[in-house]
C-alpha cells in the first residue's frame, strides 16, 4: 500500500471509503480491523491536508480575506430574518 502522504485527494478519499465499507461489514479479525482503522486515520488526515491546502489557496485568491463574501451573505440573511431590512430607515 502506498504511503498516504504520496496520495492525491481522490486516491486517499476512495481508499478511505473502501476501508470504511470493509470495517462496516464486520468481516476480518480484530487485528485486521485495527490495521484498517489505523490506515483509515492516516488517509483521513491526508484528505484533511488536501482540503486545508485548497482552503488556503481560495483564501489567497480572495486576496487574503477568508470567507469575506460568506460573512457578508450571512449578515444579510440574518438582518432579513430579523426584519432589519432597509425599510426601517425609511
């Protein structure tokens, strides 16, 4: 099995999904299940590394403003839900 650190996101995700399926089936010995669990943990960590890297790239593409648009959208939805639309200013 290749080192999880060398895998791309999709490879790690697909192998992790396979491991989850094998663990959920309950087949195999306790020792085999533990080995699968450990491999799954390493694959999950690799997937998280990829996702964190993607998040950093998106933040950089936005000019270093993490989630700026999302926060503005959330503020607008909250204000609308609370009846704080521009009508109050009229």
